[in-house]
C-alpha cells in the first residue's frame, strides 16, 4: 500500500478538523480514523504543525 503525502496546508486543515471533533468529545483514535491517519501521525503532525496558520506553513516550506 502506497503512502499518501500531505502538503503542509492539508496537514494544518486536518489538525483543525481534529480540534473541532475533539472539542465535541470524541477520542483521539476515533478522530484519527475519521481523518484517515494513524494516531502516531496525528501526534507527530501536532508536534510539528500545531498552532500554525497557513501563511506560517507556506513560509516554513519556502525556508526549507
């Protein structure tokens, strides 16, 4: 099975969706299942992109 690569903009939007669902009282495994990612991916993304806005992600990509 091939890995799917997400762009930073897509990652940030998925993290925002996850925040909304977690606010509704769902657990992390259920939210990850809805988003189609694993728990470890969610925590890795949250560590790297948590709290970023789209313009900051674009700037980070530009600097890399």
